[in-house]
C-alpha cells in the first residue's frame, strides 16, 4: 500500500536570528564603506613613505688604552621627513642601536612624535659609551683602523610611521616601517663623518 506523508508547517525563524543576521549585514557594509573611504583618501593624497635618515654626524672622541678598554663619543643627527603636502605623519617605536664591531654602544630612542605636512624634524643624539673591553684581536683591529684613519660604526633599527589620512581616528590606518641599516664611517684624526647614504628611502 502506498505510504502517505503528512506535511508539517515550517517553524518560523526566531527573531533573535533575524537580529543577528541584520547586525552582521550592517557590520559588513560598514567595513566595506570604511575600506572604500580609506582607499579613496589614499588615492587622493597619494602619500610616499616617510623617511628616516642620518643627516650629519661627528666622532667627538675615541680612546683605546693599553688595558684594552675602548671609549667612544659621537654626535649623530637623525631626521624624520614627511614630504607629503596633504597629510600629517606620526612616528612611534623609534629605536636604533649603535654598535662597533658587533659590540653595542648605545640605543637611540625617541618618544612618539608628529611631523606636519611637508616638514621634517631633527633629533641630535649625543652618544657616549662606557668603557668597552676588547679582545686582543679587536684591539689590533682598532689600532689598524686608527692608523688607516677610518672607524666604522653600525647603526640599525626602525621607526613606525602612520599617515593621518583623515581626521577620523579609525581611518588613520596607512602605516609604514622606516628601517635603517647603515655603516657610519669617520676619520678618527679629525672626527669628520664621511657622508654616505644612510636612509630608509627605497633605492
């Protein structure tokens, strides 16, 4: 005998489910609109990446005694540059390490700061190391460098920059990392810095 199936009415969707679905839809639309606004704002100002660079330096003192202790004092001027005429830039997490022959001399840090449109800010660092103990091989390297009148210090680190695309806080989302990885060369006899490119600008 044929079987008879009885149709059951479908249960109505719970109002809470409808509320969640509507909220998710609104949130998705808001995310899309925000992304479009940021993208259009980015295209309008078309920012190039902010730049961190060493603009000048001077070797104030270098002393290597018979006990194998090295002392270095150097002045380094680092510039943060915002060459965009349509947007402010803010910098944070600025942290650089100055070293000699792999031996850390000092950390160069800065509190969060802002650079107005199409302007730059310079930070002069006066670095004075504590006595750095050298091995016999390192002492020979220092002596050779002094005789050749050339001392090289390594500067490595980064700063995080962010464009203020619009005045609304959630839209300040265009971020860049500015990295430095440079060799700073000096003439120990005069302390003069051999000006060579030390910048985060893309080559």
